[in-house]
C-alpha cells in the first residue's frame, strides 16, 4: 500500500462530510513493519558510510603528513642549493 492509496482511503472528504474508513490492524501493522524495515536498512547504510568515511579520514591524514614531510625536504634542498635566504 502506497502513501497515495492510504491518503485516498483515509482522506476522502467532500464538503462537510468525511468518509469514515476503518483501517484494519493488520494493514497498520504491515505499514509500520515496512517503515521499521526501511529504517533498519538506512541505519545499516549509515553505519557503512561512517566506516568508509573513517577510512578516508585516515588516508587523508597519512597523505597530509607525507606532503608536509616532502615540503620540508624541498625547503632543505632549496637551502642547500642556496636558492633561498637562510634566516
């Protein structure tokens, strides 16, 4: 049952009269179960995304340290070749 069909069933209103529709407990339970299943799937996806993000952050930190080290090496090479003024 889609949200549109549920709206059609429950929200049928004309003028001042409202259609009274009984929704069975089984239908409500099935809808709630679908919502819970979808929520569980989303929760699983979020956990996976967080794990992947953690790995990417670790790789970024490693690359950042390497770039800093290479920058220091370049500065040292420039000083040895007298390409920069030594303070």
